[in-house]
C-alpha cells in the first residue's frame, strides 16, 4: 500500500506546516486510535512521549484529542528518549506508543513515530493502513466510550532503572570521568543521572533545553562540542546523543570521534568472542563504510546490509534472528536489550568495554581503517524529482562506470527532509571527489530547472 505522509521514520515536517499541524495531528491520532481499536473494546491504551521542542506541546495535545475521540486511553510520559517509549509501550502493556520528535533535525521540525505493542516501530503495511483510515471518514467513539488521558510522572525513571540493568552486574564506573552531551533534548535529565548512579564523574553538556536549542551546535550531529568538553576537562570518554537519544557518537580521550560503524565493529567483535553474536552477523545499512564489511570478513563475521533507516535494520534483524545492528549515523540496535536504536544503552555498553578490558576509549573506538567515503546532500524543491531527469541519470551512470571495480556509488532521497544524498567510496581520493561532485552538479542543475 502506498504511503503519502509517512516517511522512513514516521511522519515528519516543519511545525505548523502540513503535515505537522495541530489539525493533522488530531486526525493522525484519531486514525491511529481507530486502527488499534478495530476489535471495538474499550481497554486500549497508548503511551505518548516527546522531546524538548516547543511544538511538542501543540502536537501532544492534538494527538491526545484525536486518540481519546476514538476511545483510546492516553498515558502522557512528557520528555523521554525515543527508546524509552519503545520500552514503556511493552512495560505498560500499551497497544501503541507514540514519540513526538524530529530526532536530529532542528527545532522548527517535528515528527510523529509509532511503536506497536511489542515496542517495535510499525511496518510500512501498518502505516499504510493508518493512512487509508486517515483519508476516509473517521468514526468517533460513542460518548460513553471516549478515552481518558493522564500524566505518568515516573516513566522516565522506570526506563532509567532498566537502563542500569544492561550494565554488567557488579561493575561500576568509579574513576571514570565522562562527558555526556544530551543535545538539549529528551535525555537531558535521565542520561547524566544514570551515569552518576553508576559511579561516573559526569560532565553534562546540552542539558538546558529551552524549546528551541535542541540539536543546536551540540549532540551527535555536532560532536565537536562534546570533543571540546572532553579535552577541556581531561575526560576519559565522551558520549554524545541526538535530540531524542536514539543515536550516539563516542568521543575518545583525545577528542577523536567514533561513529556508528566503529561502535558496531567493537560490539560485534566482543559479542562474537563471547558467543553472543547470533550467526556471526551484524546488520547495517547501505551507508555503512566498506571498511566495516572488510574488517568483519577478516574476523569471519558477516555484514547484512539493508535500506537506510533503523526500522529496516530492525526488521531484518527480526526476520533473520540476529541481535546486533545499526547505522553509521549512530543508531545502535541491540535487541537483547531494546527494540530500537538506543544511544544511552550503546554508550553504557562502550563504557562496559572500558571497565572490563581496562583499555582507553581510543584503544577501543578505532576498530578498522575506513575506506575513503564522501557524502554530499543536495536540497531540492518539495514535490520535484531531479533524479528522474535524463542528465542526472546520465551523470549517475557515468560515475558508476568510473568507480566500477574500485568503489561504489549510492544515491538516495532522504526520508525525512527534501534532500538527495550522494555518497561514494573508493581508495582514490581525487576520483572520489570528482564522481560525487559530477553527480551533485547534475542534480543541482536539474533541481533549478525544475
């Protein structure tokens, strides 16, 4: 079933512009409520979390109105990380979880992500069915069946207690100085608290949200802020999250940044040595560096690639029975612990590796030599399709021919922004720049001609 408003990670857009309006959020809530109340009973409940964007108040109220109008009982969690919504959906026996967040995007954007009763993100098919309901007349509940809404004040601390159980039993972080950058986002309370309770000396960055500074010059998309804090404070390690805390980057004691590929490589090595990596397989997207694949192969392990989006990583993991996956961007999915990417739990696993091995962050964080990779984003007018232009297709074909046998080229539209991402990998740096720039130039010309 085709989808019009759902992208690779729920519904997303600029706040107060379609589809991120109060009116549309109300209808989305009502459509989701009708979808999850198909059996007609009145025992259904939904948990709703949000990050720290100002627009979250508007969307939270609108979704609540739509959901209760179709008979759903709503439990409002307030600001919590996205993985906490997945966890609490299962823990609180809810039928659906909703996270209001645009993840790593700037404050003016927002989004709506759905989780099913098992805590996993909804499938494309389920989202398509919700869209079908959305496009039709949505039947409200009878007056006696209208749902209720209530605040749940301790949801974030339930998640915090669970997070600590994923750290090795009997181990502590005593003696470690840890920078944690929460991107002025959803983990600004819980992440520093968990680290402190485990014994770390905590230097907290990005913990003063004002509704507009989420991801602004901080967090996993701006790791230089955490890197500067690590150097300034002489910290042992830095952990930098994004606005909804489902992504992570690790900063070593020198200020060097380890992305999701390096983190996944470390976890795959450790889990394989412990006999925990199911079928010796790591799941990652087509964006992960070729060096990761080569490194794993040298260890007798396998990389399974998927389309971009942590949801597709999780779907492949569930279908294959694998338990470790993620994205270069920092989504680390460990289904032994969580149902979606969880930046805080991944950070704790990295800290566990430091504690158990006695090695420094720099000794652990660089597992393989990256094949040179270049990624450029080209913004285009919404509604346009520059990739369909003949000159663009010709430029892509020419670039692929030049890379044949020496590298790879990946062109894709972002599922969350009007961007076309042009990525290439090869050992020849000059060739790498030439092929990417040739495709970018063709796309820019086609977009302007538009």
